[in-house]
C-alpha cells in the first residue's frame, strides 16, 4: 500500500462512511474506489481533486503525509498547508467583457 491509499482508507473510516458512499460522491464505481484504497491503481487528477475536496485535505497531504500520525485539526493549522493566491482586478479586461456582452 501507499501513503495515499492508507490516507483515504483512514479518512473514510474517520468519517464512518462506506466505500460506496465515497464512490457515489466522487461519481465513480465502488470497485474503482476500492482499487485506490487497496493501492492497485491511482486516480486521475480530476478524481484526486474531488477526493481532496471531499475529505477536506490538500492533495499534497493526501499524497505525501501519513495523516494517521497527525491530528487533522493540528495538521490543517500548520502554516505550510495554507496557500494564498493573489487576486488582481483587471479593470481594462472587465470593461471589455462588459462591452462585449452588450
């Protein structure tokens, strides 16, 4: 097994939900999800993103950190787990989009 497969198995058990519940949420088959938990295959990026959102854990944590060793609340408070994106407003582009829509 991999860190990833151990992590998703652990997170699912912590939520006290079935493999079918997770599969339904991710819109995949149960057998496909089981193959991820068993470490027989790895999900495509689209499914990985959905898993990250579902379990409320960043993708890098899912793939690289043994989540069992850390309380999730403490891990999410770690400074490195935060990503801040700069947002800029481009008035010129906004004006062009508004005039295009007219």
